[in-house]
């Protein structure tokens, strides 16, 4: 069975942003770790969006491309 637990309180996290990311760069989230599964530890990578208070009322439209892939090796 699959169970999802809520993340720890915000003070327990490390948050990262990429405000100067260029068009030819990408961010990758590793979302599965078989070693952590074997140890019974959480293995999902939570990620989210947030409001950036430094952005004005009419920001430039954001463009993004998302792809998800699962590669399992055994």
C-alpha cells in the first residue's frame, strides 16, 4: 500500500529558490530512493510553489516545461 505523510514543520526544512535560472538550465528533483525505502524512511521529495513578496503586482508571465520519468534499476 502507498501512504503519504505530511512534511515536517517548515522550520525543519531547507528551502531553495532559483531566481536567476536561465532558459538553458533545469532543476531536477530525485523523487525515489530505494536505499531509503529499504530502511523504512521517507523517500518522496515534496516540492511546492509560493508567493514571492519581492515580485510586483504585474510580473512577467512564467514559462515552464515539466516532464516526469521513472527509471528503476535492479
